[in-house]
């Protein structure tokens, strides 16, 4: 019994060490990237606080989930809860059913993805338009997984989205275009459509799901 307790304690210690190492690495990368992307100290502080809150939420999800993975639907709902409270909840829909269990390494990246997409939608996209709506869904196609963020009910002009403000090229673009796809081991695409935009992330199932 004593040997089993020592073994369990060592497993917990190693898991904590691994998680803390990931946290430090993730935050170091984000701070470095954000420091090059914002001229205003106030904006930098505000966005950094958002990311720290996202990291805290991620750790809560990891604690509640299984040792191998976390429900994608839960990650989406928890990440978008604050934005749903800011507007009519019916304007932000998350797919029901056919849930996926994403690996622990992808949970933080997914939280960042939802935070960046939702922030953009509030400032310049569907949630800045009177009749705009957001839908997030997913599906498995053989060995691949497709995550689909769709904003509708907005009119696009050349180079503009929603209220006419240009989408940020910098920190947000790095998250959606580089950081998230890299963690999922896949690729991302932002597609302009007649009534809005669609952000699509495709990745190998074996890399991002359990």
C-alpha cells in the first residue's frame, strides 16, 4: 500500500511538473508575441489579462476532463459563455451532438481560438451587426477533423468586415493562422462569403483527438 501511494504521488508530481512547464512555455510565447503586436500599454495589458483568464479556464477544463482528453463542445461553450452573456444567447450557437474529445495539448489552443474569433466578431464581425449570428460546428471526415466557425448576417466590402474596420494583422492573425494550426497539427483558412466569413481548421484526428 505504501509503495502504491508513493507511485501515485510521483505520478501526480510529474503531471503537475508537465502542466506547469506547458503553462510557462505558453505564456512566455504569448507575452513575447503580444509585446511586438500592441503599441498601447493599456491594450496590451487588457489582452494579456484575457489570455491569462483563458489559461485559467483551460486548466479548470483539464481538471474536470479525463486524463486523455476534453469535450470539444464543453471547451466551446465555456470559452464563449462570456460573449453569449454580452448579447442574445441565440446569436451564438454551438453544435449539439457528435461530440469530439480533443487532446489536452489542443485545449489551450482551442480556448485561444474561440477567444480571438469571438473578440473579432464583437468588434468587427457578426456580433457587431444587428442581425449577425455565429455558429460553431465540427465533423470527422475519415482521418481528418474539421472545425468550422461561421459568421453570417454581415455585409463585406473589399478589405473590411462587419462595421467596416479592418481585421487586425498581428497578434490575432498569429493565433488563428499559426499558433492554433500548429498545436492541432493542421491548417487553417479564413474564407470570405457573401454574407459573412468562415474560419475553418482541419487537422488529423489522431493528432488532436483521443
